[in-house]
C-alpha cells in the first residue's frame, strides 16, 4: 500500500489568536492534499478519471496537538481506507518528522456535474484507489475511520 505525500506550506493567516493553526484551517490542508492526490495523480494521460466533480459527505478530525506557525511545511499523508460503488474514504495524517498534529478522514462521493447527481466510481478510478488502499488492521493511521 502506498501513501500520497503532500508538502503543505503554513501561511501567516492560518494562525488564530492563540498563535497556532486554527482548527478550521486544517480542513483546507486536507482538501489541498486530497485534490493533489485525486486529480494530479489520476491514472493515465488524458484520462477522464476524477475530472468531473466530487462532494464531501463527511469529515472526521482528531486534533492531537497544536501546530504553531513556522516556515517549514508540514506533510499531509493521504491514503484510502474504504471503497464502495459510489464513495471512497480518504484518511490523512498531518505531521512532520517529530509529531502527528491531526488524524482525519473524509468520505468523498464522485459527482456528475452535468447531471447534478452522485455517480459511481469507474473501474479505472477503483484500480487507482486500490493502489493506496490500506487494509483493516494496517498502520496506525487506520485508527480514524468514517
């Protein structure tokens, strides 16, 4: 099983009045990593996989420790924990070499923008997602599941 790694810069505006990254900003970090994973790494040149739309059906976030602003980026590791006919669960860890700051998961539903409704995951998309799927009882990141 592979994990996608996204280097996420911290912005001065990410901090709240307490001097650490605001809890709501972590949702944006997860989104940046998920989009980088699903669209930039979509299989095959010219593939239509993941090129339509998607909607978030659920977020679950466990904040483990504060992240203070710094110049070094954090790493967002992304992998897949569940694939159904019409949804996928993406798991994340926001971390650096020394600490894990957040563990989270998102249920994502592919969406047909033209038809205005959810759609099924294609065979090509499923094959791509399977490369990043962690089986139950896997690494510590599995602790957060939706």
